[in-house]
């Protein structure tokens, strides 16, 4: 079995990449003790590819996963990045340039939401791309949020995608599973041997400054209730992370990417330090 590795989902560092450059960000992650990344919401320009190659050479950074879209959002609105529909050859070349064998779709396109029929259509499209990518030595994974736990004919949308694909894998996110009202410990085994990566982020009830919410009475309460659940640094929330990670490992996950969608004014490097320290207390020093 491949040794598991803890890394960073770089979506939370996209502003830092714009300010400092991707090489400097990867160098700082290396200094913090993280040696693997999943690249997301960062444009794959020739310069960024070259800088990632430099980081691989200089300090052994593992570009473990990269991201793409499936197709443009609509005829009028382009997907913000490369898509399998329009940029297949470029995406493959970029992955090979940094020795990356995991490609992940970050989110369900809006035009495929809303019915079992659309789900099946999207699953077929993804599986076709997954089969083509396997011929190039690249595994395609679909990253799920909470919306994929809507039920069609008493079956979760994500389960429908799983049961109607063979080459496509699934990247599970423990926070979004929890936010869907489910326990990741129960969900992850249902995708055993279809996962290579899991997103780690905690879930907390945040401190609320009521002055920032408009209205009075029930209107103010409505805003508060919809904003009180937060993304948290690992160990700063309520998720049973040790048990989740062990179930993920048993189910075949190789990578565990630390991620935090919202930082609430905190510096992302500080958040990553907090999460790493918690993972060390859980006994995962050898996974870094």
C-alpha cells in the first residue's frame, strides 16, 4: 500500500499565489512541513507550471492533484479555467509536466443540477473523460459538496453517480458530508477503492457579531442562523477527525488535503500551522 500523505488544498492560498508567486508559496508550505499539494483555482500558465517544476526539483514538492472543469458554464459564460471539453490535451500535458496522476473536477456544473436524468447525463460525460484520461496515466475524480446528497428516487445523487460510472473516482470532503447531515465515518466506506484523496476541514459554530446582520427580530435571526456554521482549522471544530482519517485510509485514500474554504480574516499560513499541529497530536507525523 502507498504511504499516505497529508497535503494542502491550494484554493485557500490563491490570493497568496497572486501576491507572492506560486514558487514562494510552495516554498513556505515546505517550510511549514507540508510536502504535497492539490492545485485548485490557480491558473495553469506556462510560468506557473515552470515554477511548480522548480519547486519539485528544489525541495521535492509533490504536485499530487490538479483541477479542471468539465465544460463552459453556458454559451455566454466561460468556465474560469481549463475544461476537459476545450483543453483536454493541455490539461494532460500540464499534469505530465509535474508528474501528477490525479485530476479532479471541483464542482457540479449548474446546468446538471435538478434531476436524476441530468445526474446520469453528467456521470456518463465524466466517465467517458475518465476512461480517456486513464489511457494517459491520469485518474479523474469528482469532488463532492453537500448538494450531491439530494435524493432522487430515494438514492443520493452522489451514489447514483458512483453506481453509473466505472472509471470515475470520488474525492470526498468531510466538512461538506457533515454539513449534509451525514457522518463521514458512515459515508466514506461506501466509496472504498474509488477514492485516492479526501479533503480535511473541521466544522464549528462561530461567534456571531449581531451588528453585522441587517433587520430586526426574525429577519436578523434568519441571517444569523444561515451564517453561524463555519469552516474551521482542524481541531477547532466538532468533527471526529481521527476516526474519519482512519476510515479514509482503510477505504483506500492516499492523500488527505487540509482545506479551509473561509478564513474569517485569519492568515492562511496560520490556519495551516494550527491544522498541522492538531494532526501531529493525533499521531500523523509520518504522513507529512
